[in-house]
C-alpha cells in the first residue's frame, strides 16, 4: 500500500492553513478469502473473480509523507514507515463481510467489511521495525463501477488506541483529532494480483480533524472572502468603475 501524508494548504492574505494531514501509500497488499457463494466481483485476467468473505491480512509502507511533524524529522525515510493489518499481526483478528451489493453489467456494486465476528482487526504502524502506534480497523468498503471493472476504489476508517516505543506519531494524531484517534482511509487502483485472493492498492490515510479545527478553517475562509471583496471594491473605486 502507499502511505502518504498529504497536506492541503490554503493561502489567504499570507495565512497558511493546514486542511488535512495524510499518509500516502503504494502497492499495499491484502489477502482475502473466497466466499462460498462466489459472487462475481473484480475482473482478473479477463475473468471476474469473486466476492470475498474475509479480509484476512494486509501490509504496506509509505511512499511519501508531508504535514505531520512527527514524520518530518531529519533523515526520515518514508518507506521505513510501515503497517500491518489483521492476521499479518500475530494473533490478530480479521474483518468479515457485513453487507454488499453485487455489480451488474452497467451498475456499480460494493463490499463492506467490519468486525462482525467480535474479533477486532488490529493495525500496527512501525518505523524502522519499531512499533509507533496501534489501533483497530473500524471498517473497509470497496466499490466497482460494474461487473467487468478491473480495479476498485474504496474507503475505510481506523482508530488509533495507543502509542508504541515512540509515541510522537500517536500523540500528534490524538491532538489533531481531539483525542478521537480517527484516521480515514481511501483506496485507489484496488486490483487483483492473482486468482487466489491477493489484492493490492494505492491510497492514503488522512487524519480527521476535530470540529474546532473546521470552525477555525471556515472562519479563516470567511476572513479571506471579506478581504478579497474589500480589495476588489477598492480597486474598482480607484479605477472609477
């Protein structure tokens, strides 16, 4: 998986406002297991593969990072920031298919995986082999445009619950999220690697700001809009319009 930390900025009269902090990843891999009724799903090698019953495991590493100070120290190597999900962690649980809509020839379909069996799917973030944070995968949802789609897109959510030997990353996420620890997940180019259930994807993790940060952001947007209106009015008067 690609893990990238993306920061969108808005410049308003010299004010730099961070809108989001995220981690981008490339070629992350997830192992899934066939469901007995084998509902056709993503196309592999010209033949539709099938709906998956369980998200068994996943691994990935960051492709690039920006916006999080805990991942912006001197000498930081993005590819050394890695994660493991579900049974890729010793004793870890998995995610079960909780709802789905089969795609048609011209209609989209989706799969949603949650911890329906009571065994939480854990996620661990590490840097250079040292554990930095742990959490749970709340849900994953993939979607295809139609039954012949070669790739899928998706969304998800994880919640960090504790730090590791280095707590800087965990502490920063908790501060940014108002102690909720919620991080959203997006998938791009989710595609089958083989017919046995191995998939890979690109995408990003994005820290979900607490509501007060949104209030500040929109307040600054309002100030910027007023500033721009006043500037245009002043320029118009000077031009005699």
